C-alpha cells in the first residue's frame, strides 16, 4: 500500500511493452527532425496575434522562456517514457508511481488539455479558412455572427457562433469514428508544407524593405511580468504560447525506438526545441519588424486582454484594421501587408491543409486517454466499446468530438490555448514528480534513457511549470481547480468504487482495439 493510495504494479504495465519491443532505428539527428515536425505548426500559425497583444515585441522573449521550460520538462518525460513505453501517457506513468488518486487527476487534466487544444486549433483553422479560402480566393465574406463566438467570450463584434471551427471539429470526429487515420506519407508532406511556408515567411519578412528596427521600441510595453492573473507581459505571453511547443512529448515517447538513447535522446529533444525556439523568434521578429507589433492599449496604459470584448471593438475600428494583433490569420496577413499577397495566400492554404491533421491527432490522443481510463474502470466501461464494423471506440470519440466542437464554436483561440496549457502544465508537473518518485521507489529498474542531474532538472521542471501556470490569465488559473473539483466528485462518487485495481485486477491495454491482459493482484485499496 503506497502513501499515495493504490499503485498499479509497474511490472504488469511493462509486460505489454515487452511483448511489443520496437526495433531501435532512430539516430539523434533523425530524432531531432522528427521533433521539429511534431512541434512546429499550430501555435505559431494561430497564436502569434494573441501573444503579441500580451507582450508586444517581447513575444520573442516569451518564446525563449517557454522553450526553456519545455527543455527541462522534455528530459523528465524522456526518462519515464523510455522506461514505461505504453499507452496512457502521463496518466499511466502516475498510476505506476504516485497511485490511482493522483493518476486520476492527471488523466482528468489530460482530458482538459487535449480536448480544449483541439478546439483551439479548430478556431485557428477557421481564421485561415475564412480569411484565405473564402475571402481571398472565393471573394466570400462570412458574416461576423457566423465566424466568431459570442462577443462576451471574445471574437468579432456581433459574433454568435464560429461555424467553420465547429464544422471542422465535427468532420475530423466523423473521420476518426469510421477509422480513417493519417498515413505517415501524408503527415510527412504536411510537415514539409508547414516548414517550407514558415521558412519562406522568415526570409521574406527579414529581408523586406518594410523591416524597421524602430518597430521593436518599446520592446516590453507591458513589462516582463504583467501581474498575477493578467496573462500580460513577456511571461504571460510565454504561458500562452507554450501551446506552440505542445508536441515535444511525442519526441520523448520515441525514446524506445532510438539507438543509444542515453546520447541521442537529449540531442534530439534539446536540438529540436532549440531549433524551434530560434525559428519561432525569427518568425516573431519578421512579423513585428515589418508591420509592427505593439499591443492595443487601454485607457489605463495596460493592453486590452487578448480575445476580449474591448479588443474586438478596437480591432473593428479603421485605425487598427491592419494591426497584427487583430488578425485571425496573422502570418498570411503580414505577407499581404508587405506586398506578397500571393505567397501570403499560399501560407494561408498551408495552414488550411495542415491544421486538420493536428486536430485529428489531438482528438485521437484524447480518446486514447478516455479509453485507457475506461478500461481501468475509472470511467464507465461502455466508453471503451469498440464498434463492430469500424473497429474504433466510437462512443468516446463522438463524445470528445462534440465537446471539441462546442468549445470551438463559442470560445476565442487565445483563451482556449490558455485553458489547454493549464492542463498540460499540470500533466508535465506530475511527470517530473513521477521521475523523482520512481528513482526512489524503483531505482534498479532498467532505464534506456537515464537523465543526468535528475535532482536539479526535475525540480526545475516543477518550478517552471508552476511559474508559467501562475502567469496565465485568471480565467485559466481558475479553470484547472474548477475542472479538478468536478473530477474529484466523479472519482469519489463513481470511479474509486469501480476501479479494477481496487477490485484486485490489473488490466493493461496498449492499443485502442488491442489486447487486454488481466492480472489478479492483492490490494489493500
């Protein structure tokens, strides 16, 4: 019996992993390229405007801060992912180290992370669809009430529902339900499109005659710290654009397929994160240096909150109609403003093509967490029912898709990203806890990648995640404990009494329609 409660035996979890041992083929450079492909894309396409409104030119410092936190978190993630290479992510790691109760809180936070992140990407896709595909190519101007959520929640004046965002979320959900998944070749093409488009953006903006270093002054109009609960300043922007780095955990989980993981995993992780950080800073510099990136200030000299009603009203005025902070498709908008309309439109098309695959991955990851928790008995087992024809967990996929669609329809992208980050930061916080606990409780367990300086790096991860969390806007700070409270009610009212571990059974599942192994155990639950 653990101090933390019921702990799932690690040897039972690893039994499945041993049966599917993967061939080690990835070198350090390959792992770095894989990481770059996973990380670059969503956040930089959809959050540049929101980040600039929070920090102005200090957005470049924000990328540096967020990248630093990601590096220490990634090293923690890499050790535990290589050690426990099974489905369930941080939820499974926590179950094997700090017990069922805290594992439940992690799984519940991951639900918040993935579903809300999918909503945020859907809203980002909507901006490029409405601005590039409809407006630029087809000459159709979607009414404001169909292209943004209600004014009270942010968005354009007169907004009622973000119809394109809702429809893309539902379309991706339908594809997942009938069993369609993206192939490796298609994904590789989409990654190439994203990186090529952003590289072109950097080259064109930094070499443009419109580029003026004076646009970076003042560099920190809202300061480094905007104040607790404001989400402003460089640190507040870092807490938001942390979303631009989500995906690096996929690099960590590839540790089991890496040759010489002790050397290649840190090279791949740190290399990909450093590359993306520099790339993001160059994108921000190009955007701000060409058309300006000063936030729109309120009468008190403080920037209006990103996604707020006040900012929406200002953006509707002619004086700010071309401002970077007011664009729903910031990067394409920048290129159009400096005379590269055709290339700007192509960048918009790149986002239009690439972002649905990100929505698909996020919703799939969400259903995987639901599925594993359901098979553990912590959620109704009906959720893990696999469709007889489609061979997919159709019930949980439909539920997830509906939640994602509602979030996309009514909330602004910046606020959704902040909500998702709250769940992500808690999950990464618990991964760092897991690393330290397993070093104490199971020191002799084989670790394909053993992080050096764990008692420095893991506490730095805890501090970094907490630091970014308290610099989120107050709504996002509050949403995590509120969400956790709902989760605790469900856990004690339903999950704890129905837990398979509590009943003396361990089930290990490593695929959505995969094999299940039941192991009887003794528990003092």
